[in-house]
């Protein structure tokens, strides 16, 4: 048994306004559901959305009220009683009920309620809470927030970089909109980016200030300020310069203060990023087109660090290339050849040598063995490469195939003394004689296993007024 006490109509200025009051004992199993724009609204929803019509949107000055219909469903078979509903919250006077629902909704039935947003005299956001108290056994006290905004004629700031809009609050710098300045070498010419500032509103936009903030703000600077006043539909621009003096990724925030009335855009912000890197030279050594790593201590013929076998006192030359793959001038301040047999290696290049980035310099190394056998040395190149200030690599050569040591007269004979090849093996040494350096005759031969000094006696040769001898080697 319940008693219906009608309180309609009440004056709309009362807050809260009780539009209806039903005194009833809730029936078990009654269940209420409220939806807007076909979407269910949760009890206690405090986030108005245009999706479910709880956000009435923005209303321009001079426009009429905005109505939104909400559907109340009784999901049970028992009649649902609406005891009362209210408008509460911050601005209930800007919302009214133009079409209240029926007090009783039959089982599995539905009713609608129309809420009207009445724009205020002054611009801004308005919000309220709709409260429905029913006999529903669940969500008997159903509440949800609504909101609407009046837009008065005002300026509207838009910022662009490279003709691409930069959203307010943009935190991830991009190359496409000029907020990512990329990588710049320390000491290089500063990098400048231009940004456009547009007024898309109906009133003049006034720029109150432009600033660079953050712990890296000293790496960026405003090199050109925007105009203070921008008329509706107008545009101005400003320049930001990136001039790093230390390494690393540098992030800053740009703040633009203006008279844009939007709460977030009153101080328009976005993030810039730039990376500073030092300029360094880098030395690279190649031989025969192959890179030779610093500290390489196993000479190889492929990269020319192992010289071919050479006659004693004969000169064998290899040309190496010094390349600067860095981004600063490479200065070669010293070239030394050290080690047990360093004196048998020499260079014809005299430092200092300046090599521009991507430039090359030929390094001539001469090998002149004075003794037979393996000859080893260390090539040291001193430069301003901070990672390899002393570039060192091992060199090796093999001294002497054979060498004519002397020609002596002994009575009527001539004794020829010579050294054989330094590498063990099987060799034939033929001794040739000529009285005039034009006709050569073989006068004998000697077999050798290498690595020894031999003598050959040319009998009867001392009777001639003059003579010349030479030695030819053949490997077996």
C-alpha cells in the first residue's frame, strides 16, 4: 500500500528542486536502467560524454537551449515507482526538466525524461547532477552528471611546425612538425626551426609571453619573438634555435601564454628535443684495401703488414692509407717505427699531417733488410683521435734472398763469396762470368739448402785483364 503525494509543479529556481515525491516500500526484484543516445549510463557516472548525451556540448553565444532525451527502463515485471528526482551539483539552474517521466513505469516498460541545457549569460562550462530515487532494489538512488558549455566570441590559438599542427601538451617530439631538432655536433652552426602561430577564433589573440623551460633550457633559445597581437584569421611566427654545448639528448618545454579562454590553451605547451654530440676525428689504417685494426700483432701479406722477401740492402715499399672517418680534422703528430729491427723499416712521410673528415693520406713504408732472416718492427702513429691516440701495428719482413759479399783474387783464380736464401729449401746457384757485361757464360753452379754463406772458386779467371760475375738463383 502506498500513498502518492504530487508536488508538481515547483518553482524552477529552487535548488534542489523536488519535482515529484512518491512514498512507497520498494518491491523485491525491481531493476532500473537509464540510457542516453542508446548507451547505458552507469549509476554514479561523473564523466559527462557526448557518446551518451550527458555532455550537451558547446553552445555558441546566441544559440537556443539544447535538449537531451534519456530513457528509463524497468527491467523487472513489477511496476517501478519513481519516488522523486532532483537537479543538484554546481550549476543546477542551467538545466531543467522539460518533459518529466510518468511516476509509475509498468513491468518491462520504459519512460523518457527530457533535460534542457539553458546557456548562461557568461561563457564557460556548466555542470549538474541528475538524481532519480525509485523503488528499484538495485540502484534505487540513481545519479549521473551532465555538463554543457557556452562559447563566447574569443580567440583560439593554434601552433604549427612545418605546416603540421602541434597539439597543446604534445610530449613526443617529431621531425614532421619540427619539434625534434635531430642531432647536432657541438660547435656546429646552430639549428633554427620556425613555428607558426594562428588565431582561429573570433577575437584578437594577445600573446602574453613565450618561454623555454626545463633543465636543458640553456641549449635552446628564442631567436625571434612572435607578434603580440594576432587578429582573427591572422598568423604570426617565431624561431627557436638549438645550439648545444654539451653532449646528450636535451628536452625542453615551450610555454605560450595568451588570452585564449580555453583552460588548457591559456598556457599552450609542447616539448622540443635535440641531441648534441661531440666532433671527433677517427683514424683508420688500411693496407691493400683491407682495414688493419689497432694493436694487430700478426702481420699478414694480404694487408701488406708482412713484406715480401727482399735482397739484403734492397728496398721493398708498401703503401698504406690513413683515413679519417670522423667528423673533425685528424692531426698526425708522429710516425715512428720501433722494435728489434725498426731501423730496417722507414717512412718517407714527415708529420705533422692534417686530414679532413672523409679524407685520406698515403703512408709509404720502406723495408731494407741488412741481415737475413725474419725482421720485425712496430709501426706507431700518434694522432688526436681520442679513442686511439697511439695507433700501433706490427710489421714483418724477410731479409735477403742472397747477397754477393765479395770477389777476391787468389793466384790465378777468383773467389766469389755470397749468402744464400734465408728461407730453408732446395736451391741451385749458377755463377755467370762476362768479360764485357754483354756476353755471359756459366762457369759453375752450387746446390744449397739455404741459410748459409758459400764460396765459389773460378779457376784461371785471374789471367784476364778484367771480369764481371753475377749469381742466379733457381728454386727446386
